[in-house]
C-alpha cells in the first residue's frame, strides 16, 4: 500500500550570512569615515548604504528565512530596511526629492527611529547569546552605535554621542568583516577555519 502521496520538498540554499555581514562591514566603514571627519559629505555614502547596507542585508534576510534562521532573517531584514530608511532620509535632507521636502526636515524624527532600533537591537543582543560570541559582541557595539545616533539626532548630551557612535561604528565594521570572512571560510571548508566562539548559553532552556 502507498501513502497519501504527499511529499515535502526542501530547497537547499547556501548560508547567506557572509553576504549580509559584508554589507554591514562596508557600509559602517564608509559611514564612520564621514562621522570621524576622515571624509566629507554624504553623496558617496548613499550608494553604499543602499546597495551594501540595504540590498545585501535584505538578500541575506530572505535566504535566512529559507534556512528557518529566525535570528538572521529578522536582524538582517530589520537593518537592511534601516539603511534604506537612513539613505532616503539623507537624500531628502540633501534635496534629492525637491526643496520642499528638504526645507521641512526635522532631524529629531530620525532620532526617534534610531531609538526604536536601539530597543530592538538590545533584544536582538539577548538572542545573539545563542548564536556565537563574535555576533554577540558585534550586537553590543551596534547597541552602542544606535544609542549614540539616537542621542545625537535628538540633540541630547552634546558632541559625546556623535563621537561614541562614530567609534562604535568603526568597531562594528571590523567585527562584521571578521565574522563575514570567518563564516565564508568555515562554510567553504566545512570546519572551524576561523573561530567565531561558542554560544554563551545564558538563556538556554535547561
């Protein structure tokens, strides 16, 4: 006798984490150079924010959903949309969508968006304790980055918030690049080529 004829088909896709982490590493490096005054202007930051910060992380998010990886899918998706929103806000401020929109900019509004993302990032940091130590540390500095961005945009605390965000962004870029390379090599060779660190297991069920 045969069964009901139902078959489950799983589409096998490669781990997209390296692409998403590379996008994060590149966009934070470019954006941090502007915050620190190493470079000037936002014109050349915007395309990297759209294509590396947004598109690369959104691609990673979609394929992580196929992997049933809730953490990667949610975090990459959230921050992909974050960078799309940031890039659009910069373009509005620079007058790309007309002088009427540029004249009506209130920077505190993006500050509230940063604040919401900070809260989300703290929650994601708790979840990151079950990924690996590298991503957990990366998320901590993302928390610091978003905290600084929020306070800077809201005009709270003077220049310290801007400086804190800038240096945190540099560290995020470095850690994300390491995590990207480690993930790529580990998956390619099928072993721990570059260590990422075991999960902390702080909130793991007994």
